[in-house]
């Protein structure tokens, strides 16, 4: 059954363009701009596609959308394309080079060529350059050409009244205008009938949509290329990061997207000094065997605790209270010394020597006591009152005065003031000795500092501890030497040392724990976090560049949504249904009728729309799923295909040329005539070119052209010197009328005049025999021309009503023909009147031509003037 008719009223092209402008209002900005360019005659070249791509990426860019004003002056007409000639075929099959096959730009051109004449070589060039359903053909090289000459040809074509040249090669880019010329041949006949084909012409609004759909592909390709370029720029460290997905840094990198937080990245990628130290420490921990690492940590903790204890003791021994306490002792001692000094002055004011009773003297007295008690008089009390005792100092006997003086001295020494002084001195000395014992050598301080800086890896704490030791040692020195108030300690490193010791203890405990324990996992997690953050820093520029690329890719992906073709193809389907489908189906029905195919009704069915192109299929009305090619005869099959071909072309308002290559194979007489008539009819408003090797069909075309009083041009492609492809702008001799053969003979004979006298006997004989043979053929054709009003050559139609034109023949005509046959007999010496090729002149040959022409002209005049008899 036929497809259901469209529900919408048919659209004119102008109305369709207006509808297209309304439709475009809701399309992306780049499509509005593209339609404006197309409707005003611009082409979407590479530069235009580049500009539209940028507009697709940024719809806010300045652009000019299509509007109703742009279609006001648009015309649907377009200049037709017609073939002018094919020149200089090179390395194509075995075609002769430096030949030109020309075509009439309007009307009908018939190109005849026998099999293997080279005709098909020219057709293949046209099939490649123009529009043909048959894409499966090869343009072979000249097998005798051993130089690998590049294949080429020059195709001249006309756009309206302007002629252009196209340098064709089989591998080159096609010309955009030449596909307007359509080719029909035996192979494309099967494609037309059996396959689903797109229409040859698409109305301008649909063509705009087709070009717009193509622009979608090109812009999508450009955008895809941009994304591919961006993807190629991704460094391997970003594309396949070595970070762990479980860490904050790894999670950030693996989750990179256009909205990734860059401040967060900056924060993650920078480790503080403490974090760097911590990472170094943990790397060391996990780099060793756990037992050895635990032992190392315990040793480090012990050393930290010793440093902490030493520093804490020194800080306590040199704090403000300690300074106050030593000051108090010094003051008590000073006061005791002063009290003893006063007592000494009272007792020894009259002493001949100064400072008797003072410290220096007291030391001398105590030394004398010790000497007397231990060496001189160990059994006696010092000072001794025994007159026999010598003075231990001057070693002379002591008088009464001297003994009294010594007793005074001893009394003074053992007095309370002197005892208080000694006690105060003892306390002070004891305190100073204790302080002196706490003194630390500088190399010890440096050892502690170095341990913290290198072993622990905390340079800052090492500096703090070093400064603290120096401060407390200075304070210790100040206390020993009775320098002013205590120097401020500054930053107290003890809490940090305490925390460090606790941390080392914790780490040791975590490392010694089971690897599946929470403590171990916590430490490992901390290590991995710091490690990945440290690894993030060198990647920072690449990561930021990747975020920028992802942002650009997101913009491109958004733009890609604006290249979707479905809205365009949907719109095309709507226009196809309203502008093409009905017209095409109706025209196909009319073509079927013109070609006299009525045995089994067929129709053209629309199958689908794809990428702004509508596709149709020839089908039987009663059995739409049956294969037409298997049901029709070969002749009917060819006519159906031709009807489909012509129906497609009629949808075009651009009446470009059409080319038929042997379209009449397997056609019977009825269909031959119908096809010839249809082609002559089509030649009234477009260029029609027919290649054929069928002499009968050539005559059919000529009869139909004469009947319709339309011009027809002939070309002949033939072999010469065993090489095909030579072109003559005339009929082959076997298709010429007698008079045309006479004209050709006269031209050939005159052309040979300049060199005829220089021919040797053999050459002269060959030339003359050939001319005589052609003369015989011309006389035979002239006789056929005489009969033509009643029975044409290669035609089985007899025209009895024209028999009266045969009645003009007279006895003189018979004698004239018989005489000519005698002169031109194949047995050149069988008659006394026969021409002798060895002695004949060019004038003799021209006279024979003149005799035939005169007879033909006489017959024609008499037939034209013959009176049809009256029938009673």
C-alpha cells in the first residue's frame, strides 16, 4: 500500500525558508550564525568552521543570527551544470591521449562506440567525477604503460554561461559542482531498483539543513580534536598518579575536576617545618626493622630525658630563688667577716703589724696550728705556754709576752664572731661547690644540640635547647662569681623535650604493636598522609595546569551538546515530508507511465531520513516487501530503474546534465522506443548525453529527435592503429546516411590531395581500394535511404502510407545504380567499366562521389515532391 500522505500542507520553498528562520530561533548561537551565512550565499570553509567553533564554545561572542530579512531576496533558482568536454586522458585504460570528447551544452549528444573502442574509459572518468550510484568500479591504468604515468584528464564544464576547467585525478579532491551531473548505467540500474537511495536533489531549505548537519560533524570533530589535544597534554604523573587514594593528597589528585579547590591544593602541598621533620622521622621509623626501630626510639627517648633532666636541674639551680639564696649566703658571710674584723681591731689595734686577725692572718694562724698539732708538738695544746716550746713561726723561744700574745690570738680565733664568720664561710663554700659541680662544658651543650638536630631532626628545638643551656650556664657562672641578677631564660624548651620524649615513647609503642592494631595503623596513616603531601609539591604546576585543562574540557563538552544533529534531522524529515516526498512519488508514477510499464503497479516508497537526507525504494504496490529485480524481466527492471532515476532528477530545479551509459541493454522494441522518446523529451530542458554501442538505439534516438524536431549531435569513439579512444565529431560510417557518407568521403579525398602524388604504387592502391569500398557502402546506404520513408533501417515498423514515395524510382535510376555497382565492383577487373585502383586519380574518385550525391539529391527532391495518391 502507498505511504500515508503528509498531514501538513505542502510547503513552497519561500515558506519553508521562513519556517526555518522561526525554527532557528531556539537553536544554538553558532547554528543561527551558520544558517545566516548559508542563506546569504557564504560557504562554510575551514575559516568559517573555525569561527563557528569558537562561537559554539562561547555563545556570547558577537555574531549575526539568521533573520527573516536574510531570506527576503533569496531565490530558489540555481545555474545548471553541464559538461563541455573531456580532454587529454592520460594513462586511463588504453585511451589515446591528446583527444577531446566534446558534448553539446544543451539538447541531446549521442556518443557511439563499438565494444573495446574506448567509450567506457570516458564514462568511468565521468562516473568518478560526477554523481553515480555505482561506487564499485575501478579506473584501470594502461597496461602497456611501463612508466607509471599519473592518471589524469581535463574536464571542462559550464555553470550557466560560464565555462570552467577541472584537473581530474582519481585520487584528487572532487569538484563540488560536478556531482550535479548524474550518471545512469547498467550497474546503477540495479542499485536504483534494489537499494534504498537518497534523492538526487534536495530543495534549498533542506540543503541548508544538510550543510548545517555536516557543519555539526566538522565542529564536533574540531571540538573532539581539542579534547584529544588536551588529553595528550596530561603528564603521566597526573594521568597515573603514584599517590594513595586513601590519603588527602591522593584523593585530591584522583578526584581532579574542573571545580577542584585550588586553595585547598596549595594548603595540602606545603608542609610546615615541623611536618617535614615529622615525615623524616617516620620515614626513618618505617625504613628499619620494627625491633631495631623501637630500640633506636628508646635510646633517643633516654637521651632526651637526660637532656631534659640536666637542663631542668640547671634551670632550677639558677633560677631567681637560687640567685636569692646564694646572695643571702654571701651577705651572711660578709656580715660575719665584718663582725670579726671589728673584734680584731679592738684586740689588735696596738699590734705592730696591720690586719692582724683578718683573713690572711687567720689562714697563717690556722696553718701554724696545724703544723704544731701534727708536726712540731703533737702532744701539746696550741698555743703552748711551756717555756721550752719554740714559736712554730719564728722557731725561737717564747717569752712571757709572746706566750700571752699567742693566747690572745687563740682566744680571738675561738671567739663567737670568728666562729660565726667561719660558719658563714662554710655555708657559702658548700653552696658554691654544689653550683660548681653543676657546671657543663660547652662541648656537652653542643653534643646535646647536635643530637636534637641530626638524630631527632628538630633543628628548631636544638637551637632552643642550646640557647637554654647557654643561658643557664651563664647564670651559673654569674652565681659563682656574684654577677648581677639572673639572665631571662627566653623560650623554655622543657615542655617540647617532654612532648618529644612522650612522642618517642608512643612511636615505639606503636611500632612494637601488631601491624593490624589501631596504633600501628594510625602511625602508618600519618606517615602516608605526610609522604603524599610531600610528593604533591613537585606536581603543583602540573596539577594546576590539569585543572585548567579540565575546565577547558568542561567548556568543550558543554559546547559538544550544541552539535547534536537530531533536531536538524527531525526538521529535515518534516521538510522532506512536505516538500519532496509527494512530488517524488508522483513524478515516479508519471515516469512509469511514460516508459509504458503497466504490467505490475510499482511505487516509490520513502524508507527513512538520515543526516538531513531522505531515502526512497522502488517497491511493488501489492507486494512492497518483494524484490522488484527478481520479479520483473531484465528489460522491465531497466525501465523501472530509469523511471526512478528520472523521477529523482525532476525534483531538482537545477536542471544539470545527465549521462546514460548503454541504458538500453535487454530492452525490447516497445521499451526502446519509449525510452528513446523520454530521453529526447528530457533533452528539451537539460543536457542529455548518451553513450551507446547499440546502433539500433542510436537510430531510435535519431528518429525520435527528428519526430520532435529537436537537435541531436553525434560523436564516434573508435579504435585506430589498434589503440582505443580516438574521437570523431560525427556518426560512424555505418550509421550515416548516404549523403553524409559522401560528405565524409569528399573530405577524406581532399585531405589526401597534398600527399597523394608522393604515394608509391602499393600505398596508392591501398588508399584507392579503401575509397572504392566506402563508395560501395555509400551507394548501399543511399538505396536504404530511398526505402526509409516506408521502412527505416533497424526498424520493424512499416509505413504503408508512405509507399507512394517509392514510386518515384525510374528505369534511369536503376541503370545509374547498376552502372555504379559495375564501376565499384569488388572484383575490380570483372567489368570493363570497373575502376582500376592502380591508375585511378583523386579526380576520378571525386567524380564518383559527385555522381552519388547527384543521384541522392535527385531521389530526395522527387520524394519530397511526390504526391500522395487519392483513395476513392
